[in-house]
């Protein structure tokens, strides 16, 4: 019997009549079975509606079929509210609109808009959203509304409930309610009379029950997301407003939020941050009232285990890294003000209070952006970092409670005792101490079975019961901000009492009488509901085993709208392992077949996922290894046939598009040994193709792709440039820098139709004018950063190139004394990796102290230009401000991000143009060397949003840091993109 039951064909037909994008493949369903929680439910189908009309049609299909629906956007929820065994409706792809209103005082968003993206649009207006969840890098507006998100600074004063201005709701009946309309309440009464009347009746019943009013008021005086927000009946009179606010925190059980408009809050641009370290947790919690009285905006708690885990992060701030952690506990404190003067005043009053505490290290507050960013990086990534360090195969379970602040200390102490009682030795406590809101995480090993039969739930079930009693006995709430979900649904009645629980069930009956929206979430009469459908995590690949499926990687992934995200690539590998372990051969074959294109071919291996991942997983490492395994298999079946076929194709078309095909024929290792020839052939081929009528090379490569496969033969298109020039060798006797020019400048000529000498010529001239002497390594035309081999998983060729490059650079730099400058950011990153990578070495003696990566200083030309060339040019009077352009639009790249040079890029652009724009929607273009020619659809998908924004900006020129990325952006936008140094060279030439 297959692990994956077939979907109902009648249901699928109904869904396809309602919406265009309906996913029913095994990969579609199993990828969507996972979210950030520890629950696993496999949907029958995954639907991606384009608009609210399609959502209403899906509701109709759900009513007819009786199959329930669950909405998901970011999938970062931790309580099981975004998984389903019915129909999963993914709103992330087509509901991303962001419209800033009233000069930033309000913002209207679709449910798929990521919180960080919304705040990026508001930044220029000096505003931000009130809710500030730690997952803002990936969580979306839909989840923010559905979970009544709050966060680290907003408390209950600026959370979603308090800052939502209006919403467009689609009810299960299909009725659309726009609460911003002046007659919204009357429309609700006309279209949904039973809902309108029922809400009025419940409002009046609650308001005349003093005990109910007292309970609701008490529970909502602290953070509380358990059940429905019954404070809506106290805070609002009109049924439409009551409904609007009941939907907040309803976790998708009442309506679809098609649009949400928020009142924004001021962005307090001036902040001072510090880490107060105490000897133990009781000492830290005992001073909370005094800290809160100073006016601190945030007070975040990190217990000893949290601190120890944070120390494993290479980006860990020195305040934590230097600690000898025993039982220590830290409070991350931040003060925020609108003006620098206001901040100085607050800090001067607060610092003496902080300094009077008994601390393990002196109190210190800093305004340094880098130090502050490091501290917040640690705090925001804490859950996933802690979870990522759990033993392989175990589940990380995060709870989220709130108690009155004056009872936080005793609550934490009691929790610690409970951890000891149940032998959760690796439990951690952290969270928003200012609000009495803490998170604690335990690690549990449920078992490895595919159907849950071997799960050992006794310890976890008993612990949960005692934890519930512990929190409620201290006047607390069982869910503060993560939502009730499945994990706490059986305990809502215990928190609110029978009468108020009856009100909640009546709300559900009124709005969703057939219980079609997210059943089992938020309300459940099953006392063991939280123990069902638990996720196991089989050990699979070392590269990704520590993944906690948080989804932080997804918004930065260039293939997210085309095939899979990094999280989905990882969970499908886990599903393949699960199918193999169960002996389900058919499912295994199906998943592997679908994974070839979705998981491997369309991964850009750009590493952007690692920049967002709290546990630093680069899914590209996994994909590169899988490509290596696949390539070996292909080579074993023989590429002679392919080579003969391509010879026929090239004779018909009269051109070989690039070196990729030649490399496959002669072997990547051979190519490494003769890279100068290979890269030159690639450039000549492109120049030849450019001279022909466009249809000839396009037809030739089209035939080749059909014969040999889309992942082997690049696709030629007329927008590709001609080939470039052979790299120039220079040899100053006493050089200032060693210049490592990129071979991409040979393969691809500059954007102006092949005229000029591109970034290589620009860099050389700029150095001459700045009085900086250059030397190139011996044999520079034959050297490469190794990225083509590494990205394709060609280990032997990569090792060969590494040996050549190390040897020649060691000689050229006088044993590492002279810095190396590279003129393409991807190659700069590639060089750093190449010189530090000995994992593929075929000769252990290659990795010696003298040629280790740390003995070379590798600098990107953008950083070098900003920090060295600009000052030298200014000193020599070679930089004219009167010839600056009006505007420039930049495309930062995945490699410039990895290298940390985006600030240098913007600074350099500021010397060239009056106005510098970086699109809010910029991301990896996914051209990725030749990936954009092998799979043009990948680049088209990755650049769609940025291209539209570039068009609206309308800058004079467009620039980036890498030739292939410039080609990708030129193709996407129709605007000529060049290296930023070419623009600087032209400016200097006009001086």
C-alpha cells in the first residue's frame, strides 16, 4: 500500500473548474504537507488562486464536495494551523500587492506580502508595521492577521488587533465583505442576515454577563491568542467590526483575508541596544519591573542554553561569544526614540539603573549598527538555531505562553523544575520578557514510523498536562502570539471556561456552518488532538539534516515561483527517504523523477538561502552533490552518442553556442587543464552566433536541447551578447594588487554590442589613473575561480583548477603578501571558496599552511574601488562631480550579498549619480553562470517582480557587479545593465 493515497478525481475536477493552478503530483502534495510546526498532514491538492473570485469559487467547490480548505501563505506558523489533509490553498504567489497610502500612515497589503517587504516600502516614509514578529524575514500579512501577530516591541498596544484599519474578507458562503466601505455593516446585514443577527445576540449576551466581561478583560490584558478574540464583542459595536476583529487571530477558520489595511506606526530611527548578563535566570527576572520603568522598548530574555547555542554561530556578537556560560541568563534591552537627542536623554536616565544591577559583565549600550545588528541577528534566529542543534531525527517543540510580568520569575523557575522532572535536559527558555511572554523549546523523539504507530507520547502528553496547569494557575495564557493551532486547541475550554467556549463554538457555527475552514484548528473537543498527526524527521543528508523547516529561506529563493523553495527541496528529500524506508518503490520512483527538474535542474545554487537561514544551510551544497551523482551516472552511460549528435546539430546550425557542450564532450577535468582555450572558444562561438541571423543559432540549440536535454545544451537567444576579449596579462615588478580578471569577460562581451573592453578594461584604466600598479597571475587566461565545476558537481575538474589557481596565486602574491582583486563578484566569492575548499582534494599535501585560504586576501573590485580607487582618484582630481548622472538603478547580486559588499556598491553608485535606487523587490536573477541559458524560465520567474519595479523607476543607467547577472537583468528588463566600474570609468573619462 502506498504511503500517498490518491486524490479524489471528482474533487480535482471541481477545483480545476474554480482555479487554474491545481497541484496534484506527489511532489506538490508532499512538499505542502510540511510547515514550520511539528505536525504533518498531506493535502489532497494544492491550489494557488489568482484572485478573490477564484477563492470564492473554491469555497463553492469545497461546499459541494464536503472537503475542507486550509489557507497558507508563509508557512512559518508553529502550532499546526497551516497544514491540512483536505485542500491546501497557497496564497503566497498571487496576493503580494503592497500599496502605501497617506504618505505611509496606512498600508494596504495582500495576504502573500512578506512583512519585511512591507516594511521596506514603508521605510522611506519613516513608518513601519506595528506587529514585529521575529519571523518577519518570511512571515506574511495573511499569517500576521490570522495569528494576531505581535512581536518583540509592539506588546498588545500595536499588535495586529490594534492596528488593523480594514480588511476585505471572503466568507465561506462566497460573500465578499469590504469593511472599509461606509455601508459595510448594512451590506453584511443584507447579504448575511444570520451572521449579522447572531453576532449582535452574542455581543449583548457577553456584555450583560459581568463574569464573562471580567474574564475576557483579564485574559486580554496580556498577550493572548487562545481561541477567538472575544474582546471584539467588548471593543466594537457594529457586527461588521466585530466580525473583522474576530477574523484577526482566527487562524483561517472563519474567512479568507483577501486584503488587509493597517495603520502604521512611526519608525523610531534612533536606537541603543545592550546585553545585560546575569548570573542566573531568577536574578534576571527579578529586575524586570525596574527595566520596564526605564522606558525600554524591548526586553528579550535568553537563558543559559540559548546563550550556549548562540556561541556556535560564527556571527555571534562578542558580548555572547566571550561568556563562559554556566547558569547565566541575559536580557537584550533596547531603547528607541525618534530623535538622537531624545535617545540620549532616555539612555542617560536608564544607564545608571542598569549599572546598579548585579551583572556578570558591565552594562553597556551601543548605537553601533553592526553591533546592534549582530545582537538582533542572534535573538531573531534563536528558535531555529536552537532547533537546528537538536539531535538528528528528533522534533523541536516550541511552546508560547504569557503570564503577568510580576509572576514571570516564578513561572520560569517552575518550568525549569518541570523540565528536570520529565528529563528534558536540553530545554531552553527565551522570549519577550517585557510582556511576560516567553517561549520554551523541548526536543522530543516521537519515533521513526511512517504512520505513527511506534510513537512514544507518554512523556510529552504528561508534560503538557502539567505545563497547562502551571501556566493557568498563575493567571497566564497558553498561547501568547503563535496561535492556538492544533497544539493547544484541546485546552481552549480549560483556559476560558465552558460559557465562553460555547460563545466561540457559536461564532464558528454562524460564519462557517459546514466547518469547511481549517477544521481541528483553534477549537477541538478531542482531548488528544494535539498528539495526532505528528511529524517525524528521518535522517537524510548531512548538508540539510539540521533544517527545522522554518521557511525563512523561501522569500529569497529565485525558483520559489517556478518549482521549489529550499525548504521544499529538503522536505522532499525527507519524503523520498520515508518512502524508501517503507518499501514504497512506486512513490520513491515518482518523487525522484519529479525532483530532477524541480529540485535539481532549477536550483540556481546561488547560496541566498544560506543568507536567510538561521542554521546556515546552503541547499545548493545538497544540489551540487546530487548533480555530481547524476553526472557520474550520465557519464557511465556514455556521452559519445551525445557528442556525435551535437556534431550533427552544430554542423546544421553552424555554431556551438558556448563552451558548456565542449566541456561535456571532452570532460570537465580536461576543460580545467585547458580553460584558456575553452573560455576563448565560448567567446568566439557567441561572436559567431551574434553575426548570424538570430534564427539559425536559436534553431541549432533548439534541436540540441531536444536531443540532449534542456539541462545540457544552452538556449541561444538574440539578446545574448557577443563574445568578449581574451584576458590581458600585466606584470608590474612591484604591484599594489594582483588582478584576477574573470573568464566571464572572455565568454561574454560588454553590453554595447561587443564594442569596448568591459569591466576588465575599465578596472585597468581606473587603476592607471589612480596610480595603482597591477600584476596578473601567470597563465591568467587559463585560470578560473572554479565555480562552473563546483556548481555542476564536477569534483575532479574542480580539484584540478584549485591546484592551478593556488599555485599561480601563491607565486603572484609573493606568498600571500599582495592582495588579490577580482572584477566579478561571483568569481570573488568563488575564489574565496576555492582557496578554502580542500574537501574534494585528490592530494592531501595540497592543503598546507602556506596556501590556505586565510593566507590570501581576496577583495572584490567593487569594495576595492570604494575603499581605495575613489579616494585615490579624488586626490588626483580625476573624479568630477559636475558630470554625475541624475540616476542609477542597481542590481545587487547573490554573490555581492554573500560577500557583504552591497553597501560598497551603493556608495560607489553615489559617486556616479545623484539618485541611487535599489528595487525593494531585488533578488537573485538566477542566471547563475549558464543556468539562465539552460533554463530561461528560471530567470524569467526570478526577475519578474524586480523587472516591473525597474521599469517604474526609470533610471538613466543600470548597473550590477557580475557579467552574467547583467545579462540576466538586461534580458528581464530590456535595459542595458553593465558593471558599476564601467560607469565609474566613463565618469572619470569625462573629468
